[in-house]
């Protein structure tokens, strides 16, 4: 297996769009809110929990694609 880190330049957390994936302190997150009042604004994909990131935190944007599927995923694929 080969793992390739495709994270890009550093940027401020507040400049990310909702749904953007980013790295911070070696963990991978998704921005879920624009709030900065201590409420959760990011989902930690590494630890599977909501957390809060300060608006001026320096993060590394990660180009990503989210693909959702349910239990019947195989039923949708051509035979």
C-alpha cells in the first residue's frame, strides 16, 4: 500500500468552506460550521467526534471527495 499526502498550503481555519477537509496536529478534520464560540465547528475524522477549532488556527487544506452509500450500495451497481 502506498499512502500519498496531497495536503496543500497552510491557511487559516476561518478561510475554509463548509465541508472542506483539512489536517491539524496530524489529525484529519472536516469543517462543519462557521461558528467560533466554543461550539463544535469541525468533525475529527481521525477520532470520530465533533470538536472546535479556533478561527485563527493554521491548517493544511486537503483536496477530497466525499462518497456516501448505504447498505444497498451493491444493488445500484451494474451487473
